[in-house]
């Protein structure tokens, strides 16, 4: 599971044909010296703008590691990893911070600020972006909450919302700034079947409207059908990559 939330903005522009994420011969290791352990092996992958990609596979297969690398949440060590046209293998902290402002994150635990209302949680995401500072960010946050069906809950605190409602606030927070990429790690894990389904269908709808790429890690087979493409990881390797959601 993603543990960190690191906000991000950088000014790269990407052409329509260039993949939003391009991974070439990527390896990753944890630990050092005699304890050094390779957890990703020669990953090659391209993800196009607007695609909803689900990454699945057994526990420990490297999904979260790959997701955190693609989100600029940890440094890539070996190979090439281009996000929105920018090489981030070897990128410094400042470059990673800029990158992270262009990405929305949705976590298993919604990670909302408990001392802020739903509106304030969503507004906080806009406050990280200079381009919104001259706009009515309150109105934008409320409009986004209305879009996710929480127009009546803008002044509620997270503790007074159901699990599904909290996750919808997290979706509003991730998408309100219209990021090009949203990364989601087990977004339905804490939800019942219906709430989980509602949450991913909402993500799918908003992503298609905004032409946003979604990369979603899940063990939840019930949501595979929302994907344009499914990637299967095993033992740190990308085993299958396809669009056949029935397999
Ligand atoms: N910070 C870390 N330090 C050392 N090893 C780690 C670290 N994070 C993950 N690993 C190891 O890397 C491997 C891949 O872990 P990762 O969390 O990416 O798998 P996963 O497929 O996301 O698993 P899950 O589905 O259980 O979340 C595992 O063997 C794990 O123990």
C-alpha cells in the first residue's frame, strides 16, 4: 500500500502521440550490501493518455513498488522511466516534487485530513497549484464534490462520512486539479461490494471526461472490467499485458 502522500507541478508539455508513461528496462532494488534484494526485473511498458490500466498480481509481486516509482514517490534507480515526457530515473528531489504536483493519488485508506471538512480537503489540492490561485477555489471544490454526489456533505468532517463517501472525497481531491495521471492503490480494499463498484465507476467516468490516465493496483477481481488494459505482475516481472478482461 502507498504510505506516502507527496503533493506535486511541472511544466512539461506532452504531445498527443507520446505515451504519458514510458518504462524501459527498469530494475529496482531494496536494501544494500549483502541485504540488497532485486524486486523489479526488466520492466518494459508504455501507457497512453486516457487509458485506464489495472495492475494486478500476487502479494509481493512488486505492484506498489512500480506504482510508487511511476508516481515519483520513490527514486528510480536503473533503466529509464519517463513520466509526462520527463526522465525521472536519476531525477533530483526538486524534479520529483514538480512531477508529483501533476499526479493525483488515491489510496486504500482515503488519507483525508480529519481536521478539515470535505470542502477543505478538496480545496487543499487546488492550493498546491499556482494556476488556481486567482480562481474561486471554494466554488471549484464544491462543484467537484457535487460531481461525486456529495454536494450535501461539503461541510462534513471525514469521521461523519461512510467509507464509500470518504473514498469519493479522495477521488474529488485527486481529480479536481485535472491531473494527467491518477495513481490508485487498492482504492476499493476497505469498501463493500456496492461501494467499491460505485467508487471505481465514478473514477472511470471522471477519467474519461478529463482524458486522464488511471493506473490502479488491485486484488479486487470484481472491478477488472472497468479497465482498458490489464497488467499482471508476478515475482517482480510483468507477465502479461493485455486488454482481455475475461481471463
Ligand atoms: N521498503 C521496502 N524495503 C524492503 N523491501 C521492500 C520494501 N517495500 C517492498 N519491499 C519488498 O518488495 C517486494 C515487492 O513489494 P510490493 O509492495 O511492491 O508488492 P505488491 O505486489 O504491491 O504487494 P501487495 O499486493 O501485498 O501490496 C516484496 O518482496 C516486498 O517485501
